[in-house]
């Protein structure tokens, strides 16, 4: 379905980003990976799906590096048809204790980076009259939790950016939508499981149940593969007129 298209997925060396990159690759899209840590493993996983894969290590908190990455992606494969703004970080603390540099980093990586990547990707998409921008927000883009001020602000912000991007391109073949996962068991959430296990002096398995029990009626983690399939839907012809939605995949979290 996506043969000949190019997808750039930020923060795709791990977790949800890698899951989405693999789902798009399974549909034939060439992939540009981004993120820190092990690069060769994710590159090999994508190449094994029979598509071309490239990597750029831009730090998404640095606008100049985002600009270089967008130029690199276009030079590799012609243009970016699908942009997935996924890179994100978390920090948990009450507002009065929140380290100001953590606030700045979360807003830069979770929100401002999406603005830069989007503004740089749009002109080629508009010229081709086809494009998909998918922002990975969160259930925290729709509702709040205590001790996550920067994260909740960034995710509500990216839901707003999603709507504006969708509206400004509403008469074209360029769509923009957000995915709002509940708990997904990635390194980002494992840290919170570990913190809960330590705080309550319980096992890892019990800490996972505590975490799920607070928010998710389904008592199940959403998986990167499931989120990848939602991204594939947004890229499909059936998604042509889906514009500006913030679609939760959250085990019933925000239905409560
Ligand atoms: P993760 O920690 O597994 O992956 C984060 C990715 O972002 C990694 O590839 C990492 O290298 C990259 N990254 C971090 N800082 C970066 C930077 N400055 N520049 C470039 N890349 C950077 O986390 P995840 O759980 O897969 O999270 C991915 C997205 O999904 C985030 O936006 C997160 O907020 C969102 N999300 C996660 C959950 C969850 O439960 N895990 C729920 C809702 C939303």
C-alpha cells in the first residue's frame, strides 16, 4: 500500500516509534529512523522487511539538527511523504519540585520538535498534494495526571498543533492526526514501573498491575504493533478525509 513512499519516524530506535516504523515498512514504505541508543538493531529489523532504511541521529531538542535531518531524508529518498512525530521523554515530579531544565527539555522534544519537523516537511507534501503527518500524543493529550505537568502540557499542545496542521491543509491531500496511547510497556514506562515497584516494595509484575489499575480498565498494555496499525490506517486511502483527530488507543482510560 505504501510502496514508493518514504516515512520519517522520529524517536524510532525504540518502543512505539520502532513499532510504527515497522508497520509502515511492512506496507512497503522506505524508512528514515531517528533516535539514540542502538541503531544497527532497528536498522536490520527494518531492512529485513524488504524496504530501504536510512538513519539520522538529530537531537530533536535542536532545531538546526532537525533541519539537517529533513534535508538528509529528502536527499536519501526524494521527499518525506509520511512524517511521524514520535520522539518523547517524561519526567515525574510535582510542579514546585519540577527541575526547570526538565520542563524545557520535555517541551522542546515532545512539542517544539514536531512544529519544526512539520514546517519543514509540509512544502514538499503540499507540492505533491499527498502527505501524512502523524503526531504521537498520549492519553495525557486528552486528560491529565498529577506530577506530569510538562508532559501533559506538551501532549495537550501537540493535540492542538495536530488540529491546526489539519485545518491549514484541509482542502489538500495532506492530513494530520494524532495517536493517543495509554500505557505501552516501553523503556519510558518501564522506568515508572520500576519507581512504583520501589515505592510500594512490590515485584515488577505487581507494579505493572498497580500502574494499569490506576488508569486502564482493560488492565492491558497497548502494544507498539497495535499503534503501528493505526498509523497504517491514517496512511491508507480510507484515511483521506480523517483530519485533526486525536485517536486514543488506551484500554478505556479516557472513557471513564
Ligand atoms: P521510548 O523511550 O521507548 O522511545 C523514545 C524514543 O525517542 C527513543 O528512540 C529515543 O532514542 C528517542 N529520543 C528521546 N529523546 C530524543 C531526542 N532528544 N532526539 C531524538 N530522539 C530522542 O519511549 P516510547 O514509550 O516509545 O515513547 C514514544 C512516544 O510515545 C513519546 O512521544 C511518548 O510520550 C509517547 N507515549 C508513550 C506512552 C507509553 O506508555 N510508553 C504512552 C503515551 C504516549
